């Protein structure tokens, strides 16, 4: 039985469609969402909103105040559009915010 290198094995696992690839893609969405929120609201205000996870194409964001949740609701379309543009694919359809 031939052996393959650990790097080749991991690379094939992350490039195939499967749970590891899905988790990697979802974590990329969360990280890009942090960048998008900073660009739209500025560094200080963006610190009051924390992207948590992506499920069923819905990004969940925890807000430290109801005012920030309202701002996210008002700018939802802009956030989704900019996030999908940065990702280069349509991963997010809507935002759910927790205040």
C-alpha cells in the first residue's frame, strides 16, 4: 500500500466537497464579515458586532447594543452584497442579528 504525504492528504480533504471544506468556507465567511463590518461602520463601531457563524446561507451576528442591531438591519443589503463580492461567490443571502 503506497503512502501519501500528510500535506497531500490534508490538501485533498480541504479541496473535496465535504464537511471539512464546508467548515473552512464558513469560517472564511465569518472572517470576511469582520472586515466588511469594519469597512462599513468603522473600526470602533464594528467592535460592537461579532459575526458568529453561517448556517443555511444566513450569517448570524451578535450585537452588543440594540442600536448596532438596528444599523445592521438598515444596512443588511449593502453588507450582504459587499461580503459576497469579497468572497467572489454568493454565500450569504441574509443576516440574522442578536442584540
